[in-house]
């Protein structure tokens, strides 16, 4: 089949008409390449979802609520560690939680510049319109103090410190473990 196709092309391209056809196809290809620079780029979508950070809304966890909830979870897990006994935990956090809203980004390309327009994605839910929440970022924990009855033992202090490091991704210098009175 390929041999027949190649033979057909050789016969058609012989002579003066064949040369004209090849030149015409070459010029048509160049014109298409030049025109493609003025057409919108189909490979890259004209709008894509981006994010923007804004402060938390009233419905999101406040910094205080987040810290109290995390403290309760730490207490319940640390009291199960061998030798810890009863404990209390206090966290400190920097900043507040942030809500990241989804955004559409539209790009318009001109001859010498690109115009970018961002719009927040709005979702209709039973008659009300609200921005689409992409992610809620919790405040960053800056320090922890753990008071427990078994902390007079260096082994227990080490266990508690490693557990808190693993959960909160904190350096050991930001974690204080002391014995209860």
C-alpha cells in the first residue's frame, strides 16, 4: 500500500506542475505558521483556577478555637503514653486562620502586553451566593507547654517532646515539658 502511494506521488510531482504544487504547499504552510501567531493559544486554557488568601470569616475556626481543639487532642493522646499520667497542654499560635478562595484567572494577550483579570468563583446554594472556599489554613503553632505528672522522668519528657514534635512539626526548642506540682 505504501509503495503504491509513493509511486502515485512521484508521478504527480514530475514535471513543471509538480514543482508548482510543492512551492504552493510550502507557501501555504508558511502563511499558516505566520497566522498561528495571531490566533488564541488553544493549548493553554484562557482561564484557570488560582487562589487568593483573605482573612478568615466568622464561620471558620478562630485561632482560639483551633488552639483549644488541638490542646484537647494532644491531652487525650499524651495521657495514653506510658509514664505520662495526667497532663495539661497549652498552645500558642501566630496569626489567625486564613481562608483561601478559588479564583478564575483570565489572560488576554495583546501585541506587546498581557492583561490578567482575576475573579472570585461564586457558588449558588439554595438561593444564596457564596464564594467557593478552596482551603482553610490553620494558624501556625509557635510553642507548646505540657504539664504532666510523670515529667520528672527524663525518659517521659523525651517521649512527650517527640510526640508533640511529630504531631505539630515543631522544633524541640519550642516544646516545654514540665512536671506537675
